[in-house]
């Protein structure tokens, strides 16, 4: 069809008059129609495609509400029909153009890959329940791009004339047909898009926004579609690493199973091979169609890279990328080694347990490495040692030869074995029964030298290997592959430095799950970024050596690796501070330090009450850890004396203490105490309050149950308005009474007996909101009048932080029935507590024992006592008052010239600074707050925010900060607010 005909068609049948240009297409002519306002794609189809188009139309309708991504919208033609018959056995349809550009024409960002994975997964997820019954015949049609029809491709391999290219394609097809296909077929099938290549992905403003071209829909395991998306993003330098981000993006939205990951790499290879065969097929049939050659150079160049990497290792690496342990049998082998009755023999110097050992530090940080045999021997002599041990998972900088650097890749530096250094000639024994798997003399500089690999088998028939490297040459004499070896049999002697291609005499002893086509070039060291993979592939050989002092030094992972690992091995429901995430490695006093040495004043952490790493806390913990740690089922002075000291900070009748491990646990126990005492379940809480992450405490936390992902207010709970006298319902004189009346209204609506009212005295998650004067006293009274008990949550605010008082409730002239404590009381150690009255404690004596494994253990109690001591010794409560007032006055002073500072409030070192767009409207200054926090981070100060509009700075630093730190903060605040 000619463009002018297409133009007429668009106008006459679809009412879209505009300019028409031809778009490239594999099968059919497509036209871009532009009417000055919007763009459309006019597609021309042949009659035999009608069933397929009906399927597409159905799918597009199904996907029209996709969250986060768009698919083309069908524009109805005359009589509302989406498919217009043109005569000539041709049909036309019109789709709206998704604004943006094709990924292939835009700049590629690594973030696109994650997004691509999410896009494919989102579509798959949506199509998972699509009923294909009606469309079976379309979906089962012969179709070269359908991975399940790989056999038909194999029939056309002969079309490839280039022998080298043909070899690679054949290798991939054979592997698929002979071993992988049956596993693919066994996976659950669904409808999939099957063509998420970068010509079908739309990018707008740097983000992936849509997916087009639904002409390749097939019914197949969804992993086939992910494989297609991956195939077009491969990088020959490290094909597997180049698709991690896509796979992770997919896994995040639609978790991948181990069975899917097992076939993914082979399916990716298949897609590349398919493209090559299809191009040869199509070029043979239609030599003039230019579109057919698209991506051929790219794919043909990729093939050698794909066939040269081990498909098994690729599988393990992809498992690791999704959080599964890299080698699926590694756990079994480790367990078998830990429990087997099979004879495990000493590799050197039996009885090895009695050999005198020293440990060599070959880590990159050591500037004084004993690298020569003379130096090692001298160290051994001075310690009268028989053997020197080189660590497992040590990041070393001794691997200077090219052997450890693969072009364009990170060098390999992390040791995967244990080294046993001893004089040349020292006998080496087989650790287990097995047979010779391979032996070889690796003569390249710093390579393995003469080495032997034995193969072993667990009771369940799982094979694994032991590697003994740097042997004498004579050790290889008389060996043959398959030769039976007995556990404890001498198999070798250690080689000299000369034979050992530059290494001092030692045996490099390594456990290996799978040699993964490495042949003689077995990796004894790995790239630090792939450490989790190699830990699994080569478990710690101390499972065999059994050196009680240990061999694993846990090489430091790269920050990027930590970030990736965290995404898959920890819950994604966890969050990270700041837009630019940080790896914090140490803390001292009021400061935290990142991995690059960046120093930050920490105004966020009220947990490190006495400052980070307070030496007296560390010493108390260390001393008690060295002495004893048990539980409260023995008399032990620590918990008992500490309970008395802690109770000494409370007014009568609060005197009975329970020790727990977290604020949530403290509040959960407080609920149990209150319920035991009142026999009631009804709860009164304050708007925006947070009391913990457990089931019971989420139920009393409007911050959570009314927040994102929350299930709403439980029936037994009533929420009273937050008594905020700055911008709440009631302000100024008498606000406290009015809020108390609101409280009463909610209480009256409860409709069941009241168990308790729980509240902080400054509502932290509400945005550091001090309770309006007089409110708490009246609310306590109302609570008690109907038989409820009053719980003060001091988890955030207590322990002297208020400055003028030790506990927050004391600001309000009330005495609670139960007080819960957490965060600061252990100054960084997980310690929390509940204190109550003898009467309530008595009600809790139901006959059921209260046992808490860790609560009140001697170590935690020693720490808690030290925290109380230090607060007194360093006069920290007074410090909180003076420094806190200095800070608030400083911010108020700034507020005289900076309009966005709406309110400055708090007590001692628990301060809120509320930002507004202007003081008149009090509209929340959420953006200012957010920008300020990032500005402050860049300028070395950590801040955080809270409140329903996230527009309140929460300032709650370690109690040891001084005027100097406040001045740093005030300077950053002023510069920040004036520049953003
Ligand atoms: N109560 C309050 C007021 C809190 O702020 C928190 C924690 N932010 C908790 C209870 C729960 O403490 P934890 O996180 O130690 O369980």
C-alpha cells in the first residue's frame, strides 16, 4: 500500500486526517499518521491474520489498565469496528501511538534494564489468567519465534553457510533440544508477549513507559518471554552479568522459581540462535526486505560469547541474582560434610588438630605481607608453628599476573580455598574417598602449578570435588583419571617455590561443587562482586579441615553488591535512608562514617543515646560477655540491681519491671498486662501514633493501619484527634480541654469495655507534636473513670531526653499505670523494658509463666545499668536541656528571616521543626523538608522527617551533642534553606 492510500484510509475509515509516513515492519506495512495533536499507527493485515488480530485486540483491552506502563490503545473505525475490511483480502486497524521514543533510539541507562524486567513481569502477571481456549489454533500455529518449536529451527540450520556461525547455533539448539526443552515444557504455561526487544519498548523522559507490538503472542512458560527481553540486552563481555538487572526487575514484580531460572540462560541463548536462523530463513525467502537484517551483527557477535560461558555457571549466577543460593546442591554437600560418618582425613600433618598453627594475613589491607617462603618460615619459626594457614574468602592483592584478569572484567582477588603453608616435600593426603577427576601441571606464572582434583559423592549421589594445588611434579606420576583414592591416602607432596610458578610452598585446598567447564583453569580466586556465587560454588574447606579457630575472613563486599544482595535476601519492605543510600561502617560519639570516610553528624539516632560506640557501653558488654550470659531463671545481680535502678527513675507506685528486647515487644507486653488487669480489649489511641511492628501493636498504630498498605482501624480501637496546638483542630488557650472533649467523644463511641489508652507525650510519628497542655491529665482521668489503664510509650522520648524531666509523661504531671521503654535504654544494644504497678503486676499472675529468653539477660542488664550510670556521670539530662534550648532558640532566630520555618517545638533534645510553604496557610513544606534533608546529607548532617505530610524535621540526636554540633547544624540549616 502506498502512503497516499494509507492517508485516505485513515481519514475515511478512522476519521484521522494527517500526514502519513511508512514505518519499518517485519511482516506487514505500517504507517505513522500524525494529525498535529496526536500520533497513530495504521496497520494493514492480511485476511489470514484476522484470528490473530482478534487475540491481540482482546489482550490490549485486557492490559489497558496496566499499572505503571501503557500498551497501545485501539482506535475504533467506522461503525465502531476495530478491524476494517479493505477488500483484496486486506484489513486495517488503527492504534494510538504511545508518546515517547523507542528504547532502541534512546540512550540506554542501567535503570532501564530493571524497568524492562518489571514491565515484562507486569504484563505476564496481568496475562496469567487470560483464557486462551478460544485462541488455541492461533497460538498453536507454526511460528519460528516460539521457543517451544525449536525443533523446526534445527531443520533450517543448514541455511547458515558460515561454518563458525553454524557451529555456535547448532550447539545452542542441540543443548535446548536434548536437555533443556523437557524442563521448559514442564513449566506452567500462559499467554506471553514474547517480543520485548528494544524496538518494542517505549521510553519517555528517561523512563520505560510502554510496550508495543503484540504480534508475537504465544502460549508458553512465561520465562520464555523474559528470555526474549534479556537476549536483546546482552553484552558479550559478560552476558550473564549484563542481564542481572532485568532478571531482578522481573523477580521483584513476579517472583521467579528455581525451575524457571534453571532454563533461563539456555532460553536466552536460544533466542539469539533463533534470530540468526530466522534471518537466514527470511533472507532466503525475501532477499530485499531490509528489516530482516536488524540485530544480526549484534547477535552474530554475541554467539561465541554465549557458547563460551558455562550454561551451568550461568544458571548458578542467575539463581544468586534472585536470592536463591547459587549452587542448588551446595547446602546438601555442606550438611553432608557436617554430619557424615564417612571417613574425613587430615589433608596434612595427621593428627592435624595437634599441629601448631599460625594464620597469615594476606588481605589487601596488610601492607606487610609475608609473601616469600623465607618470611613465612621466619614467622612460623618464631611461633614454633608446624603450619601457616591462609584464609578462605580473603581479599588479596597478591594476584598480580594477567591470569587473574579477564579482559574488560574485574580482576579476581578473593581466595576460595584454605592455604596450608609448610616446607616443600610435606606429604598431602586425600580428605575423602573419591576418584581422580583430573590432574595437570599448570605452568603459567602464579597459576595452580601441579594440581589434582578428586571427585567425591555424598550419600545421595551428589558429586563434588576437592582440589589440591601447588604440589610437587612427582605427585602427578602414576595418576590416571578415574583412579580410586582412599580417604587418608597420601596423594602428593607440596611443591617447591620453583615448581609452584612463583608461590611459596603450600597446598591450596579447595572444595568445588561444579567445575563448570573450567577444565584445567580452575578458579582459586573470584571477583569480589561475585563473592556470594563463589561462596556457594566453593564452600569453606574448613568443613573438612575442621580448624576450630576458623578460616573465613568474610572479604568485604562492594557497596553495589551489598545493595543488590539486600534487595533479594532481605525483605523489600525494609527501607533505606536518603535518596542517595549510604553504607555506614562506623560511628563514634555524635558522628557516623561511610565507607569512603565521609563523616556525618547524626541528628537522627536517639538509640545511640550516649553516642555511637560509647566506650563504657562497649566495655560493659565485653566484660559481661566474657563472664556469663544466661537468662532470668537464675539469681543474677545484673538484672535485679538494674531493675531497682531503673525503677528509681519513676514515681510511686511504678515499681515492678519486665525486661524485653524491643519497643514493640514492650508495648505488646503492656497490652497483655492491661488486658489481664482490666479483662477488656477496647483501646484508645492518638491519631498518627505508632507503637510497634507486631500484630498487636500495628492494631494500635494509626500511623500504620491508616497508612500505606494498612488495613484500617480495627473494631476495638478508637482514634482521638492528635492534640496539636500548632495546626490541629483546636489551638491556643483551652485547646487541651477541647482535645480532651474530643477524646471523650471517641471513648463514648467505643461500644465495649476499655482496656487502655496508650500515648506518647510528644507524638513522634505525628511530627514531634507535644500534647496540648492539660490534655493528658484529663484523658488519663477519663480512661480510669471507665476502668481502663494508662500506658505511656516512652520508647522514643524517655531517659532524660526531655531535659527538664527524665520521662516524657512527667511534663504533664501524670503518673501512668504502665510505662514502656526501648530504643535509648540500651544505647544501641537491643534492650527494652516495661514498668508497672504492683497491682497490675499482680493481675498478671494468672498461673502462666512469663519467660523471655533474652529479656533481662546479664549482658543486656549490664549495658542498661551502664547507660543509667553514664547519664548521671556525664550529666546528660542537663546537657539535653541546655543544648536543646540552644538549638531551638537558634532555629527560632533563623525563623525571623526564613518564612518556611513554621514552628519550632519540643523539649530537651526531642525537637520538631515544621516547614510550611507560608505561615499564613500553614500548607506543609514537604518539598522543602525533603530537599533540606538531602542538602544536609551532602553537607555532612543526617536529618530525618515525619508527620502526616512529612514536613517536620525530627531532631533527636545522641544526648552527648554539644554547642559545636548545634552550630554545625544551624549553619547547614541556614545555608540549606537559603539555597533550595
Ligand atoms: N513505640 C514508639 C513510640 C516508637 O517510635 C517505636 C519505634 N519507632 C516503637 C514503639 C517500636 O519499637 P521497636 O522498633 O524497638 O520495636
